[in-house]
C-alpha cells in the first residue's frame, strides 16, 4: 500500500514512506510540513430489513458484483451516525424506510480495508422499489434466498446467522473476518 499516496494533502509536497517517530508501522509522511498520513479502513453500513419472516434484498445494478443480490449497504458518510447511514443506504438502494433495531454484526475485510456494520431493522411499510444502484428489490424467506447469487461474504455471513438464530431476543453482536477478497 505504500505507493497509493504521492502528495501531501496539507501542503502539496511529495510524500515519503517509511518509519515515523513513536510509531511501530511505516507510514506516508511529509518532510516539508511534518504531516503523517494515516490510512484507515472504510466503514460500510447496512441493514437487514425485515418484514415478518422475510428479508429485503437488492439486486445490484453496479459493479462490483453486478446482478448479484445483497443487503442494502454502502459507505458511511461523514456527518451521519452509523445508524443514519444504514437507513440512508436502505432508502437509496431500495426506496425503503426502516426503523433500526440494533447493531447485529461486525464483519472485517482487512485485505480490502473495510469494516461492515450491519443493523437489524424493520421495514416501516411495503412501499419499496429499486433505487439507482439496484435492478430489483424483493422480500425473501430463508428457503427462497438466492444463496448462490449473494454478492459479498459479509452479506452471506449476516444472512446465514440471521436465519439460523432469529436474533430478536439476543443482544449478541456477531463478529466475523474474511482474509480474502469480498
């Protein structure tokens, strides 16, 4: 990852990569202004939108994984809480309004620099339709879920755990990690 950054975002000078004082990792740093440029993971926020014994999934209209099914989720934005971000993503991708219940799963993808936060949520009503990033949105019972067509490992993890445990009464937050792509 050392070749990702080239110029300092504070002063525009060329960046260097190497040891920095009081740190155990090599980092990008600027010799001109002294800024250290940390690279942190992206936070992905999403929902498991529920209606009775069904879950709302979105068929992706964009890459990666065009045409595969996923939970409504996307990048967390500055200025919003993670719950607000999950509800926003659900509205953007499925035109669906949800009430967030609680954090359900945290899923790490260290190689991609991503951390998924997946919330349990309840659909406010059945007024949903594909958003600009979705080809189709649909409610699925467990047996109807297109398991071979799920886009991301984090989604498979959350859905399988959800359907196997019915977590309504448990306050447990599930943790998972995948060290390979998606």
